[in-house]
C-alpha cells in the first residue's frame, strides 16, 4: 500500500493553505484540510479551498518526482483525455 512521505505531506499542507478562499473556516479550523486518508493524503476542505487550483498546484509538484507521478498517474491521464477530446 502506498503511503505518502512526510516531506510530500508537508508540501501538500502548504498547497492547501495557499489555496484557501476564506479567512476563517469552522469546518477545517483554518488549516485547509479536514483530515488524512489511510495513504497519508490530505482531505481538502470543500468549504474554503479552491480545489481546482490546489489540484493543479499538486500536479505541478508531483511532476517533479517520478515515484509520485507514477502513483498519481490518474491526475495526468485526465488532462491528456481533455486535450485529445478538444482536438
């Protein structure tokens, strides 16, 4: 089972916080995430985080690391399918 390393988790926390839309949130207590999955991934707060921007920032971060890119390949396939359907 894949478990995200702490250094990548810390970067994910920074991305979540950077993409918050509201100054205060009672849902996530101003963190940008509400919890973790068993894989050590963040569950973003749907009330105060711009999910699309956060996912785009995460994809940019993941693309720097081949081992992460392999695990999150579905994020990149989705982008390829959109490009192909536009043509």
